[in-house]
C-alpha cells in the first residue's frame, strides 16, 4: 500500500483547485451573509478559512505522513463531498438547472452572484476530485515503476 498515493502530498493541480473552491465559497458565503442578513453564512466563511489553512498546512513534502493523509481526507470529504457535492451541487447547481428547464424550485434566491458562486463551488469541487484522482494514479504508476526496477535488480542477481 505504501507505493500508492496514500500519504503523499497533494499535487499542485489539486491544491490550486482547492484554492479556487475556497475563493468561490468564501465570496459566496460572505455575499450571502450580507445580502440575506445571515450571520451564519459569515461564520461559515470563517470556519472554511480555518479548514483551508489546515488543509494547506497538512500538505507538503516535509509534512509527516499522517498530516499528508489528513490533507487528502479533507480534500476528499470536506472540499469535494460537503462543500462541492452538497453545498455547490445539491444546493445550487441542481436548483439552477431546474430553474433553467422550467421546473419551479421552492426557496430559490434569484441573486446572480450568489447562485453563480454556488455553482462555481460545485465545478471547482469536480476539479479537486479530478486532481485527487490524478494524484492517486500518479502514485500507482510510480509504485509500478518501483516494482519493475526492483524486479530488474533482483533478476540481475548478485554481482
């Protein structure tokens, strides 16, 4: 298992996608908090900033393996799952799609910036998921290269 991407730092693409998702969701929640007089959205933006910093500080080649695994778990469960699929996808992309095809949606807020940044959060989460997949597959192929080189050395035998 150690030859896969388990415990490896997140790749540059994944980190950039997380940063884009963080920016979109921050604008989304701050704007929503101000426009809809919702203090909870402003608090959520502050919590997301803390989780973003935790994700960044847990990542990197000098971070310990458990910290890098924490960054991967946060990327998958929080950035893709909670914020991306639920908040961006279910709460925004799906209702916007339904509005576009003419199906009425209860409690739909027709604020362009609010809905757009919600959908952008979903799209950025898809990019995070693609980055995680890319990171995982690069670890698998790296492990296969290591396996082949180990077999070559073993096949060559002792000098």
